[in-house]
């Protein structure tokens, strides 16, 4: 009897141990991530992303899908008031949503002509419908500044700012600063707004609210101001209300470097003799645009053995400028040109050892050194305009000064 009792206890212990050691696995299924684009939950469809290829049309794209008994012509007629299918362009993205069942039938076609806009063609009803949508855009203010450690473009790139802002800044300061003369260690400050699509996708810089650069030991400010609300025209002024837009641009080429200055005695690199050089040479790659530094009328165009292809512009009764060694002339004699307009392309025609433009300057019929002239400036703000400007500018200037520790 005792033996039987012992056996029962042992067996019970073994069973209990097995139950204790048994591992129970619990599987937890993760919910599918809901991805919504263009107002559609992608989990509900088979999704195809593609771009318009050469030769593609709306018809050829959807014809390759299962559209059932619907005819392309009929679909085009049904949606033409909301979506002109002829506007589809090469290399633009589109998305196709197809049913998840065996038929894999075309449900929705989405076309994006640009980053902000998209068109939806919905095939789910018996009659195709189309509509246009614009993605929401938000703006974020950004402030950067400090000390230049490299070029302006590289500095902006290091701050994750689009390179196009460098061109905008160069244009704003083009009357005041030669950006090739900025040095490492010069201070700068920028306040601007950036666009974001759907609150997350970066879409570039919207506007430049304020800026300063240290140039030749002096701080040059730029603040936008709208004098006339009806025209909507924005001009930039310094911290005293003086316009940055002068009569002449600093240079005829953006981002160039001076290789030879105005002098009465220079050793000519081609002729190998000492002679006067009555101009300023700006080196740049062949094909770089050459801009007229002030508005005026084209007085001469042509070619000579020494000057190569050249353009001469008369600005008024006092000033004229000339641009030499062009690879191509883009204006004609008698044509009126505006400040900053491209009048030719950099080359090395005539007596030139490499691609550059020789910039010559006349004052009262005498060739002079443009870099040493005290050239006329634009108008300054006065009266109520100046008062409004100063009230608008002062808080921005305080922000800039705090950035650069001025």
C-alpha cells in the first residue's frame, strides 16, 4: 500500500513539473501601418508608382491597365472639364491604384505635374470622374549665421539650405558686394522662410527677410521693403533706408575672379610686351553669361583682332562700358538693355590667353578704373516710407546682430 502511494506521488510530481516547464507562445499580430497618400489608404490597393516615359500619353498609360469595357476616348470625354489629359508631360510622376482581387482592375490614376499639385482620375464608378488638388503648404522661419568657413554656396549647403538661395542673395547684394572678395572669417547672418509640403517635404526658400555680410571690414545689411502695396514690388535697403540697388553692378559676371587690373604698364600674356591695360579682367568658364552692369543702349558690337567679340553699351551722357573676348554676342547695335541683362557669353576670342571678359569703363569719354570710381547710387527712402521701413527693420536688425555677435 505504501509502495502504491509513493508511486502515485512520484507520477504526480513528474506531471506537475512538465506542466510548469511547458512554454506557452503567444503570437501578437502587429497592425498594418496605415499609409495614406493623395487621400487614399494604400493598404486597400495594389499600388504602382511610375513616371511618364517618352511617347507616353494618358491613353497609352491606362490602356495598359485592366479598365474593363471602358474606352479611352469615353474616359477622356468624361473628365475633360476637370483634367486636360494633353497636359501630361515627360518625366512627371504618376501613381496607379489597382484592386487587390484577382482582376487587378484599375481604380484610380493620380498625376503630379509639380510638387504641389496633383490630379485624380477615379474609375470606380460607371462614369470616370476627375478633380484637382493642391497639397497644403506650411512655412517655417529659419535663422542661420556666424563666420564664413567656405563659399556662400557651401555654407548654405552645410546648413541644409537650397543652393538657389545663394543666387538670390547674390542678386540682392550685387550692387554692394563682390562675393569673390568675401574671406573666411567674415561674419554673416540670414533670416528667411522655407516652404514645406504636407508639413514635412522641403520645397525650397520662400523669401529672404533680412541679411548682412561683413565686406571689407564693413557690415552691409539688406532688408526688403514694399513702397507701393498696389505694385507689390519689393526692393532691398540697408539699415539706414538707403537702397542697395545702385546705378552700376559691382561686376559683369557672377562668381568670377579678377585676374588682371587696370594699369598703365602690364606685361601682355599673349604679345609678351609691356603695355597699358585699360580694363579689369574677370576669369570665368567659357559660356558663362556676361551681364551689362547698368541699363543703356548698345552702342557697338563686333570683332577686332585684339578685342575679339565685343559689346559696348552707352548708359548716359557720362558713362559707357565695354565687354571683350566673348564667345558669343547676344545683343545687337541700337538695342536697349537693362541692368543685369545677359549680353554675351564668356570666351577667349581676340588676344586672350584663356576664357575671361575684359571690362572697360568710360567716364566723359576717358577710360578709367571702374574699381576706383565713386559711382552714383540709387534713391534712399524718405518721409513716411522711411518711418515705416525703420519700424519694420529694427526688430529684424536686432535679430541679425544677435546672430553675428556684432
